[in-house]
């Protein structure tokens, strides 16, 4: 008979595994594993009701898995008490608890009596949607609509946590503390409703202590390491979730680092010191210094995100703050070196004020201000919008007059001479243009070719043969005006996963991992005398597992790789696992020195890829070589 560990990680549907209370041991059919919570495993399951099946989520803590019998007995009483109290909690935003029981471990139908050991089981309603990790991965927050979605989700969580902590959730008025709040324990459905799930380890009443320290790194308040879980613990974790949703990054491990990271976000950094301190107080090391009301805290955050996102993004693009519009000044335009383009005078500029200076007199050193940007302050107007030109009612003081008086006659002469010069230049350029066009037509007619007898046009400078084709100017080219914006090509932009659209293969070692590489290193390795230039390498010894996760965003179909033990390793074996979206491992093999395994794993439709190498004092230097994604 296979071990319980093997059964747990097997493909559950094909194994036809069940769990239930002693009176109905086969009540729930397990479909697949969907996550972990502490020492327990979450499964998507189904129950037969009225001739049909309904989905549920089953959380199983098996005494035969990873904990000792005495720890299991100590947990059992607390688990049952908490689960019974959680059945009183009924509200949108909190997953419903159906039942809890202690019964036989996971088994095949009819075989519960043949197994030893016991399991603690909590059955919850199934929430159809994405957890916050995958929900956030589908959003860039580049649009106002997506920013409003994030604010709405955070405000839903704040309201439900305030309600749980207020004592209104239970008839006796006791506070409900989730205890392990993290993005993996929040589901968002297709209607945008956020729901807290996985209350199996919740603690009821403040200052409840336990010997078991289970938590999600980055979202755990300092007191969790002492076994305490209070409403303040949930508030700290909520603040960490807010940082994750606003930044897209996993929160740092310590309160000081997390407070610094949040206040460094562009939306928060522009606030004054008092506002930043008020928002960062949610990460206080002392639970008593954290804000008691999360809905009130969210008002400050919403004000910061909604009020500053647009203005900060504009300043980032422009590089400098907007300049107010300057009044028109009587400044002489410089003599053009080439014919200026014909531009209509702005409606708000009084033409009578723009008088050019005489050519023989030096032009003033005042340089006209550039046109105001879109973000510039509006100029006060005495005329309603749409009814006529707008004039500046508060002009800046006029510059000091020139020491020599300006004689009208000379100004008129300069204007005439400048106009004549302009006409002559235009005529000369027109003649030159006609001659160039004639030469070009002659070359086309005679079929003059590049080669030894003439210049060869480079590939980048060749133009279409059609007479109507117009060359596209490039940035910085002589034919492109200084303010011309050249549109980038389709391959010039890359998505967040580091691969350009249209690229059909990508090296996984150069893509950005979700939470860093952890215990993995990237470098060259040799497996069975074959040298690989790019590989994930895990030389763990007795340390913790090596885990790295990558967002695939449903863009890839296959992952190809070779797994083995480095030829220089002192130990000769190691285990490699590849899993997708928290499901059972799609690949899990024990590799041996000199016996590499080349494998293709189908990842079609997956959001997240997880690579894991198990630790062990007898494990060798494990190599995952040439990992390549293909579309």
C-alpha cells in the first residue's frame, strides 16, 4: 500500500481519493491540491447532493504527514473549538465554514478502516475566482480604472477585518483574528468581491497564544514569532497586502524595511512627513501603535493614490515642474538660416506688439519662453471661454528700454530687407529641389545601379521604389524636425516577463523571478561531461529547499529542461519538482549523478511556474540546465 505522503501528492482524480468523518468516511471526493496553510493541505473537493455534485474546499491536517502525535493531539482541541466558533461568522467577504471533524486520513473508497492515523478536517465553501497573487499579476495599475479596482479591493478587506475585530461576528462579542492573512488567502471573484478564506488557523479573542508558529513570510508581524496573533497582527498583514497591491512586489521581512518601502512609492513619497508617518504607522513593531480602524487608514491611502498618481506621472514624463505662461514680449526673432515654416499666429497674441528690431541693431538677450505645457496654470481671462481671445490681465513688468531709441523708418527698412532675403532663399531652395528631383528621376530612368561605378545606398537608407512613397524620418536625422516623435516598432517594447511579443522562445534563467531566486544561483554547469552555459544551480546541503517562481501570464505552452547532478558534486542524488498554479507537481523526479533527465512539461494556460529543489544532507549539487519556454 502506498504511503500517505505518496497518496497526498499523487494525481488525486486518477487515484479517486476521499475523506470524511467516521460515520461517512467517503463523503468528500478530493479533486486536486490547491495550496498549503501551515502544516495542512488545501484540496478542491466535491460532495454528492441531491443527485449532483457541489464543489467545496477541504483543509486536511494529517497526523501521519509532518507533525508528531503529541503535537497533533494538542492542536486537535484548539482546531475543533475554533472551527465551531467560525460557523457563527456569516457575511459577504468571509468564506462560509460548512463543517469540521476528526476522521480517517485520505483514502480510497471503502479503505478507511485499513489505515492508521487520524486527520483534522475543515470544510469550507468554494470561492470561484483568483487569489490576490494571480489577480494582481493580471494588472499593471497603469490606468485609473485598475487603480480604482485595487482601492476597492483593499477597502472591502478593511471593512470585513474591522467587522471581525469589532466582536460583531460572534453572538458573545468575541473578536475573530485570521492569523495568517496573505494574498494567497484572499480570493477575488468575477464580480470583484474579495473574500477571506482559509480560517483554519484563526485565533479568537485577543492575546491568544499557541506554541505553533505558522505564518507567511513578509506578511507576519513581529509578535507572530512569539506565537501571538491579535487584531493588530491582521492589521500589519493588511498593510503588507496594501504594499503588495500598490507595488506588485513582495513585502520586505521587517517592519522598518516595509515602512521605508511603502513611503518610497511615488504615490506616497510626495506627501508631507506627517501624512507619510500616519500611513507607515500600520507597520509599527508595537501592535498598540498600529491604527485601530483600517477603513480610516484606507481614506489616507486612497487620498494619496488618487490625488498624486496623475500629477507625479506627469512630472516624471516632463522632468521639470510646469512653468506658468509668460506674457508676450516685444522680442526680435533671430534671422532664420533656412525658410521658417508658415505658422498662424496664436489667437491670444496681440500681433501689433510683435515688432522686429532693425537688422543693424543687436537683438535683446531676452529669449522667449517656450509655449506652456498642458499642465501649466491657466491664465486669468476677462472673456468667457468660447467667446473670444484670452489676454493676460497681469503681465510681467516690461524689460528695461534699450539705451538707443528705435527709429520707425529703420524698423520698416529692416522688415522689407528681411522679407526680400526670405523670398530669395525660398526661390533658391525651390530651384535646388527641382534639380534634385530631376536628377533622381534621371537615375531611375537610366537604371543606374550601385557598385564600383557609384555609391551604394545602405539598407537602412533605401527608400521605396514607388514615386509616391515618403521616407519616414528617424529621431535625430536631418530630415526630422526637432520635436518629431518617432513611433517605436512593435519589437521595441517588452512586457513585464522580459520577452517581446512575437518571440517564440525564452531562456527562463534571464526572466525575473517573482520573489527572487532564493537559494538558487544562475551560472554554468556540467552534467554527465556536457557543459551548459545557463542553468539554475542549487547546492543546498542541509539548508532549506530552493524555490523560485515565475509569472507565465498564460503566454507559454512548454518548458524544456535537463535536470541532473553537477559532475563536481560530492553527493550523487537530488530531487527536482516543477508545479503550476499551486497544483500537484507536473514533474517530480529524483535525479542521479551521471544520469540526467531531459523533460518537456506542458505549461499551457498557466499563470505561475514554481521550481523546487529539495534540501537534504545527502543531496548533491542539483542543476536545472537550459530551461527554455516556448509558445
